[in-house]
C-alpha cells in the first residue's frame, strides 16, 4: 500500500477559483480522498464508484464542475468526462451550464476549458477533431437512454459505427483509460441496463450526484449534505407549510391563498430591490396537478375574470408531457424564460415534467393540489422552490422562504426524509396572516408538533459532517418530594444576605392558590390527561353528525338476463331512530373510553374522559342525540380508536402525574439583589427590579428577558386579570422528564371573564427556541400537568398553559387577549 495522493493545493485553488460553497467543496474533497483511498492506498483495480448526496438547491452542477477542474488539473489528468442525465430537461440545462457565453454558464472560471460534446454534435468535423485530441478536456453530456438503449432513436447514433473513431461512439468511450462518469440524479437509473453500461465502459471513476439516493445505495455515499443543514446554513430558502385555520380546502380557496402570498412576496421583493439597488426578482407560483384534466381546471380558474378580479388572466403557463409540436416548443420556451424580468408568466401549472432539472430561482409558492405519491417526488418537487433568487439571504423573511400550500399527506411525506429531520420532524411550520395589536398585518411562522419517527432510535454521535441528534450529558436534577418542597418554601428566608431586599406578597392582592402534583414513577403509565390536542375529536364529532340519514339505503336485487343485479329501490323509507337520551349516550361513550387498554379507573381519568366525550358531542351539535341513538356502536368504536391512538403515541415518552393534588398559597419571599426602579417603562433591563404594578401579587418583579417583561406589562394592564406573579424556582415545579427534571414557567396569571376563572401558566421563548425538543417536551408535560389538575376536581377555576414566542409577544403590541390568540 502507498500513501494518499491528493493535491490539497489544487483543491483549494479550485475552491477559490469556482467560489465553491463549503458543502460543494467538501463534496469534491471527499470524492478526491476516497478515490485516492481506493486506488492509491488499497491498490484496487475495479472502477471506483461513489455517491454524493447533496441537498436540492445547493448546487450539484458546481460539484461536477469542481470535480472536472480537479481531475483535469492533477499530475496525471483526466481528459474525458461523461455526464449522464435522466432526461432531456436536465441534459439541456447541463449543456447550457458548460457552454461558454450562455447566461446559465458556470465555465468562466474553469481553467480546463472543456469542449462540450452531445448527441447532436459529436460527429461534426470540429467536435470530431477535439474528441481525438488528447490534450483537450472533453465533457460528454448525454441522456442515459442515449447510451443504454441502442434500439431507440436516442441510442442508435451512439452505437452506430463512426469512421473517424474506428468504432461506435459508445465502444470508443470504453477504450479510454481516463473516463470519468458523473451520473446526475443518480437515483433515476440504477437498474441492470445502467449497470451494464458502466461495466462495459470501464470508467476510472463513477460519481453519482443526487439529493435522494436510493436506499439500496447508502453504502456508496461518501458525502451527505442534508436539506436541514442547507436550511440551517442559509444556502436555500426555508420551506413554510401553509394551512388555513378554517375548514375550507377547495381548489379555488387554495389557489386564492397562493396568489395572495405571491402578491405579498412581489411587493416585498420590489421594495427590497429598490432599497438595495438591484433588479427585483418577480416571484412565481408552481401549481402541482395530478392529471392533465385537473391542470386544465386550475388554469381555467386562474385565467378567469371572476378569480381575484381577473388579476391572473394570461399569466398562467400549463406544462405537461403530452404537449407536442408548436405548443410544446412555445411552452418550453416560456418555461425557460420564466426568470426573465420581461416574462409575463406568474403561475406555472405542471403535472410531471418539473420533478428534476428545472432550476429557476424565483419559485416562491408551491401549491400541491393533490397528495404526492412518493418520497422522491416530494423532495424533488419541494426542491423546485429552494434556490435563492438573490444568491443569499436578504434578511426579509418573505424573500427567504418558499410557501408550500400542502395537501394533508404532504407533511407526512416530508417527515420520512431523513435530510429534513432536524428541522421538520419534531415540528412542522405553517404561516398565518395576523393582525397585530396596533392594527398592522404581518405574516408569521407558526409551529405545530408532529410525531418524530426517530424518537425510539439510538442516537449516534455525528461523524464526518453528518447531521445527528445529540444526547444531553446534563446531570439530572434532584427530585424533591412534595413535603420537602413545601418545607423548603417555609425555610426559604433563613439565609438571606444583609444586602438583599426581601419582598413578600402584598396584603391587598388576592392570594394565588397553587396546586402541586407529583410525577407517577412508572415510565409506562398511561393517562387520558396526556391527550392535549382536541381537534381530532372535534373532527370526529363533525363526521359523526352526518351519519344519521333521513332515509334508509335500500338496494333491490332484481333478476334480468339470467343475472341478479342490484339497484336502488323505488320507494323510500324513513329511518326509524331510537329515542335514547343524550345523557345516556354520553355516559355510555365515557364508559367505552375508560375501557381503552391502559386507562385506569380513577376520578381524574373519568373527568378527562368526560372532557373528551363532551368535545365530540359539542362538535356533533344539535343532531348528537339523534345520531347516537341510531349509530352508538359505530361512534363508540371510532372514539375508542382515536383515544387509543393518542395515548399510545404519548405513553412511551411523556410524564404522567398522580391525580392527588395538594394546594398552597404562593407566599414565598422574593429576594432581590439588584437596583429597584419605582415604575416599569417600555425599556427593559435585566439588572433591574420593577415596581408600579397594579395586579402583581408582589410589589416588585424582575425578569430574564424582554418578552417576559412585555408579557407582564400586557397582563398587568388587562381588565380581566385578577392577579399575577413572576414565578421563581420551585414556585410551580413541573416535572418534564421520566428522570425527574423540573422546570418552572415564567408567569402565573389569574383572570376572571364572565365569572369564569382561568389560571394561566405562561412561558415565553425566543423564536429559535420554540421548536426545540426541550421546549416541546416541557410544553407537553405542562399540558398534562394542567389536565391532571383540572380533572382532579380539587381546584377552583381551570388551569391552562400558554407558550409565547418572541414574535407572538411583539405582534400582540401589549394586548394580553391577542397574546392568548397567537400563542400555543
């Protein structure tokens, strides 16, 4: 064995000359080192084959250019590079990328000065001369079909005998001892025909480049740069999944949502470009249809005077594989020019032609009108909108994101892609247009939890630049018993330094009565209090109210021509309904919920079951008694199934609390070692303790962050708030891990609206922290805590948990009511 032979100085030169992004340089570097390992260290003879798994939108073409420059510049250079593409769209794009003078060319800094050879020109006199010139670097750009299928029009030319080569072009390639094959979108052609082609050509190196490698090829991957990391590193746009808060999901509504976002983005783009002295990018929307008929329907909607006052008439482009002749040429020309400022195309409707290789930068909205059918299609479709139109992040949120109006199954497909796991597995991102407290309309991101499919998998430390999940090494905090905790409160003030100021609750403020519960030690305990999300039960109720019809479904079996056929009976018969009282049905549903496997028959669980059933009944509305009289068993089975599903998802990871509740007034002394301000103003300083509160349980309060301070101000000014307090350590300790770690929310707020008392636990977080695994786990634990307390029957008022992001607090502009609307 010999040493590695990698020209590090040449690699650095190529990096700087081509201005390669860090991940693209690392990809080139990885291939160079692994190739040297294969040939120089291990002294293997067979061709070296590998895959670069690079996120869509980061720049795979630059990886190929970097490899060409490096391998053409080493001491024993390669002069023959074959780029294989899965189809004509990517082939034509790649030809433009390597053709000097083209506005898509990336060759201006390529010292190798490659000659581009294609199926259209390889037998021309000038190109034929270059092909046989061993001093020139050649880049052969062909579809894979042109080499693997000699019996087709595409492949026949490459397999016909060429006199100037003394062989067919394909056979001649196989004689080269320096052939490098770069397989673009490698996952598209890994079958037997491709394997035979590679074997027969006997290349020196085969590099597959793709964002979605086939699962069977994972061992070939030498470099992976997942999309989550590309988003984190700001090389691509941030995907934003858009949803409505109402139930409207018809095509016209979804398209209207899309053009609304498109117009908003165009205004922001024009303003930002004018401010920065650059040409504005005109955003476009990509509409993904399932069939040509669907696509034509969407075009007719968009291209009508009745849709959005005719704003999109003659601005749509329909592209699909069945276009032919002049229509096809015209559509492809318009598609190719969609980035041109003079283009009138603002909306592109596609069925299947734009999965890969269409690399414009101004797609800002993707409307997936039907469910995507495969994981590859999902990421490739998403990738059409990931590229940065201004080359880098602008700092304007609307210009650095791509909006995805997704079918309900779209997010489930995104979850499966490991490359997205860091940013889209434990939460999903949606957007909403909200009105701030001062009347301004803003667009904000909103996060919602989704199940993490990697939750139960072991977590290896990341290696070789991979994105991994780190297991915290932080020591587990000591878990106190409830008696010890209450004793600590009583003993709290004994060791107060002389220079500290002590504050006790104000006698004229209503005391805050705090409930305390303890975690159930059993890791596998199941509780209905873990069910926080009621929307599935609301949806179930809405579905069930349609179950009872006025007419029996009757099918008559009639004989004709020796066959028995079924058809609807002529006479209609009104359905007879049992007159079961609603309360009887309610008790029956609660009993069925309590029989779900793992649910214990305790008072807290019974009350929680009642809350779930009441949610279903409320959604059923006035028809609940009638529907349940007719279809009780059907409704009960579906309710049992949904309850079982929810607690099954939570039981393995969530904390469960005992339903025995002890209460105590919040009267612990507050010790302040900081400057005391007589009032609170708009300016926040962490080092100050503030006075001037109208409803704070204590005279002074101090805070860790500006969002906490602003929230306190909004709470104190709200007319419905009775009393509130800034929580300190051990005021309301909520256990949030099975190991017993505890945390305290930021504020407790007691309000009374129409004699209805609500007790809020409020937590504020910076935007970047809201979706973290720790904050998500704490939120789940706090909601389980609140459900346990509420369903115990031992407290006055209803306890609720509210998580506020920095944006939520700022957008509310001092309104506690709007904070409650915006928060989670």
